[in-house]
C-alpha cells in the first residue's frame, strides 16, 4: 500500500540498509498457531456474537437488551483471559488504568441514599485491580461478609438482573448497578453498568443525578459506542 | 457502511489477529500481556463495530484501536515501572546455539532497536516499516499531519542507525 512519494522501506531499500535484516525479522515475528487458537477460543463467544450498539432510532430498552445480550459473552471471554489473582497479603498493587476511569466517574450514591439489601460489600477505594477481581468475582464480597455464601453474582448476571428490573423496579435496578460498581469497580462491563444506572435515575426522576452520572460517563469513556444511549437517557 | 458490507468480528479476527498481535509486541507490550491486550482490542472492536461507518478503511480503523490500546497500556503506572526496570538485554553469548536461539536473538535485536525510539516515532516505524502502511495511512491512524509522520520516520531512522552502529562498534 506504499505510495510513490513514500521513502523506500528499510527492508527493501537499495542499497541495502544495515537495518534491513532486523525489519525482515520483525515482520516474521508472528504469534504461533497455538497462541492464536488459544486467543480465539477465549474470545469465542464474542467472535460469534453480533456487534454491540444497534443503529440510531432504536428504542433505548431494545438497545439495552442487545447490549445485555452481549454482556454474558463479553464477560465470559473477559474472565477467561484474565490471569489468576495474585496471592493475598502481598504489597499493594499499583492502580490500573480502569482505576483512573473509576475515579473519573461520579461517586455512587451512599448506602443511605440507595440501600442495597443483600449487598454485602462496602465501597472499597483500595480494591484489588481488575484482573484479580475478574478472576475471582466473589473475592471482594467474601472479604467483608463471612456469613454470606461464597458464591457471588458474576458481572454479567448482576447487570442482567439490573437491566430486567429497569422497567418494573428502577430503584432496584439502580441498587444492582451500584452493587456492581462496588463489587467490580474496574469491571469490563463498567460502561454498560453506567448506561443502566443513568436510565434508572432518569426513570426515578432524579434528573440531576442522571446528568451528573452521564457527565462522568462521557469523561471516563470518550468516544464510547454507548454515548448515544447515555445522551438519550439523560437529556440535557 | 451497512450491516451487509460490514465484516463480522470473526472475519476481522481471522484476517487481522496475528498482525494485531505482532503490532502490540513491536509497540513494546510485554509478551505476557499481549494476549490480554489483544483481547482488549477485539472487545473494543466488538463494542464499536456497529458505529464504524467506513469513512476510513477497516484496517486503518483497526490499527487505530490497536495503537490506542497499547498506548493506554504503557501509561498504566505499574507498566511504566516495569518498562523503566526492564532494560533491553544485550546478548553476550558468542554464537547462538540453535535456530531457536537465533530467532530469539533476532527478536531481541529488534526490540533493542525499537527501544531507542520514543512512543511517537516507534508507532510510525512499526506501522510503516513492519506493517506496510503508506505514510498517508500512518498519519491517518495516528491522527497527525502527514509531514509530522515523515519527520518522525526520518528522525527514527537516524536514531536506529546510530544505535545499530554503536552496537556494532562495541561488539568485539
């Protein structure tokens, strides 16, 4: 795809560049078939699912439904690829980029404002990084509730519940979205959670909170495919 | 771009995954992190594919995502520390013993060569010299003026050549 006024590439240049061999070698440095097959297997459900984000004009609930349909596959693939959590009681892990994203979002309502029955964990600013949470979804929960059964809802399950509750019980949907935020502050489905939370706030006629959360979304996820849904859910 | 002409994620994966992987490696993503970052690229593609309007070529759009994912990864604090600590290794062994060693040595030599470049120049070199994009496409992917891309390429070549010569001079 070279254009006539582009310089000769070093790998093909005449006279031969001393760097030519290195670039030829670099071009041949491809992953093995096994590595690709492993990646494909881990991404499998995502690879075969329809793209997220239907065209403009689709009702919001339908869009959310489509999005949620992809949640399970995304999480399934996301979880599969994450490496196991590091052993406990090691030096604090440095925050990751998603941690910065989480900070850019407005704070979740306090438990007093939005009590979450059954939500065991309290917001934890020093939560472990995404990889460990995702590898052990129940870890954060188990830490603070020894009496609760060890099994915690997965990211996708929690958001699917929230999405289903939107129509009939938006306050419950909001609780579940906030619970997701507590359990998975850096989860791979943070964008989808925020869309649900904003829509729930709008349905509860908490417009200023919806606006605030929508602003946080725009700041945290610039260029997101969900921006249109956020704009519709929280009209200015 | 309408739904019929838009390729599926599976097609995109089959056509481009190995090159996305290669690009991430040459952009300085550690080998251990490459599968995760590759996954991140494809999850992002999955999220955005419906909004891809075909104003740019699919390949340039895809590599734009790849560049951003790698760039964001490099800015994560723990990665910055690891990069600072991980000086490119210089082999002192006399002769590589096997073809595998030779291939590994070549890979390290490429990494040493690219590591003398800052991120901006490295991106141009990887896209132009290794991935075969035209300079116009490189500028489009990186969102910079064409002349800037040319300047980065020329500066990068001079730096790499200088580092290569210095290494040759230091070899007994």
